[in-house]
């Protein structure tokens, strides 16, 4: 069994529903089990900034899949939920990124683990710190919690996640 962390983001349409459906599809896959998930955060776009805010969260999963098979599974979920890759860093119904996979370091044209730029993105680090604060970055020589505490700008808690099918609704 392998442990992975997957970032989820959406900024088109019913953003919360896309995250909820993606979590259901991840957990419905017999080779993937959602262990825990962060709260949902509303975040400002990064890169291409002429677009609406995102909802972001991070899920910890256990899987029997290889990193490349997990990538294929996450991309299939993106496609199923209407993901179109039109503008790099542009608007999307859903984005699923494998952040970490066990203690693997992979760098191919298809997949990079740890995910490139994750250590400098508050929209990844803040939700990741909520569920895995002690994960250590060899690159930055800090824990996820330490990195997240230094870069919370543009990330606002939106609501709790309390299970694949349940939320505690709280407007901010």
C-alpha cells in the first residue's frame, strides 16, 4: 500500500460540487482509499490571474496503484468532470495534482513528484499542513506547517470537510 497526497482545485461552475464529486470518484476506485481530507479553502488564482477564485483542498489517500497509474486515474476523473486544458494555469472545472507519493522522487515529462512548485504555493501548503503538518521538505529544509505559516496570503478558510459525502456548511 502506498501513501499519496492529492491537491484538488476548482474555479468554474459549482466549485464545491466538483470537489465533492472528485472525492467520491477517488474513494469509489477500488485501488484508492481516501484516508483524510483538509478543509476547503478559497484562494486567489496564481499564474493566469484573470479568472475567478478557486476552491482548494488536499486529500491523503492510500493506493495500490503506481504513481503513473494514479496519475492516469486522477486525469480520468478530471475528464469525467469536464476538465478542458485550454489555458495553462487557466480556469478549470477540476484540477487534481499528485503532490507526494510515499518518499518517491520522480521527474519525467509526464509526472514530477514532489509536485513542482508545491513548496511555494500557499493554496497547496495551507490545506496540506492541516492534514500532514510534519511532512518535511528536503528542498526547503522545513516542515509543511512551517512553510504554510509563512505564506497564508490569498488563502481563506471556506468550510470544513467532514467526509466524502458530508460538509459542515459555514459561510465566511
